[in-house]
C-alpha cells in the first residue's frame, strides 16, 4: 500500500507484488537479482520492481486491510465516477 493519498480519493493506492525468482550468473540464486511482478487493480500492464523500491515506496499490509481498497480501485475503473 502506498503511503499517500492517491488521485484525491482520500484512499492510498496499492499493488500486489509477486516474486520472480531469477537465476544469477551460472544459475546461482542471488538476492541482488530479486524482482517482483507488479499487479494493480486499475492497470493492465505488469511492470517489474526491485525489492528496495518496494520497501522505500510502499508498506506491506494484511489481506483484510488490502481487500476493500483493491475492490474500491477496481470498481473505480470498471464503473468510473466522473467528476471526482
């Protein structure tokens, strides 16, 4: 979950980060190669983000806290509210 108000809605934005295991040189696992595939409820693309960037810009939350926000943002795109 992002630490700020997003788009003037009074609600923070959020994302789901899925770990991508990548092999480093010669097939050895290396923490420096750790990346995450980013999913957002209102964006279809799936960019990648490094662990350090996630830690600096977002905070981890439990599913019970994230679910209502995910449904809000998803619903905002599926059923847009003009004039917000």
